[in-house]
C-alpha cells in the first residue's frame, strides 16, 4: 500500500469522525461546504484526493481546527 493511500484513508476517517462529532449527516456537510455529496463520500472513503480549497470549505463547515483533520501534520 502506498503512503498516499494511507494518508487519504486516515484523512477520510478523521473527516467522518469530525462530521459525526458535530452531528452532521454527509448530506448536510456537503450542503454547508458547497460540495457534491458523491465527492464527500469518496473523500470519507479515502478514495479521492480533493483540492486544498475543498479541504478549507469542509473544515470551515465543521467549525474545527486543522489538527482535528490532519493530526499527523501537527506533530
């Protein structure tokens, strides 16, 4: 397994956990972030390498810090 695949999966798990912690469905987060739900589902599954701007919109829609989504980079 490639390192990029591991990072995408880890990010997807972090995103899903953060979304659930704030009590949002995938549909509601997609709506709040202006993202297509199919892309959001693929990100959470670790199967889609999204754009930085999309990451910013997701983080803002969740109202969380970068460390919540990317803990490995905060160390």
